C-alpha cells in the first residue's frame, strides 16, 4: 500500500533524517532512506504512524519481511528491534565502529540487518571521525 504523503512527512520528521536501525544519517549515504513497515504488511502490519520508521536502504533490504529470528545464545525466537517499542540503547552499545548487541533482540537485529558487515563498519568509522555518527 502506498504511504500517504502527510504520513510519510510525519515519519521522516520524527526520525530527523536518521535510520532508526543503524543510526546513519540520510546525508551520509548514497542511496535514499526509505519508510519501513516495522511489522511488514506481509505479516498484517498496518500503514500507521506507530508501525512506520525511517530505514536506510541497506537495513531495509536486509530486514525485508523478517520479524525476528532465533537468538544464537538462547536458541529461542526473538523479535527484531522495534523503533516504536524499544529503546536503541537498551539493545545495542556503540563501541568505536561496532554495534554491540546486548540482548536477544539486539543479537537478532545485528545478525539479520548485517549491522557489522565490513563495509558498514568502515563507513561508521569514517563518519565517527568526522563527527557525523551516530546521528541524533
């Protein structure tokens, strides 16, 4: 379903140009940020303000229609990070260019969204040195 322009504006304003998963600003990436259904439409997610977030192209492509996975430490199913329900700092720790997962939600999200791929770590290191990461 197409996202109405006013709803899109509200989501973008709330995120202030920041990917709500990896904390990279839209001005620091070549490909545009996108509006993501946190709970995908494929899983009956609604096109409402509380189910939408801003996602960079990479996070959105890796997330796809996933809603979670099995945590490597507990072996139990854990949901992906939900920007409307969870606080980023409760599930992740930024340590230099690494996003360290702290919880099952963090571990599943880091794994599925490939938050610590080599290319993403290199970019974060460069942006950190420039004072541009993480975005606020």
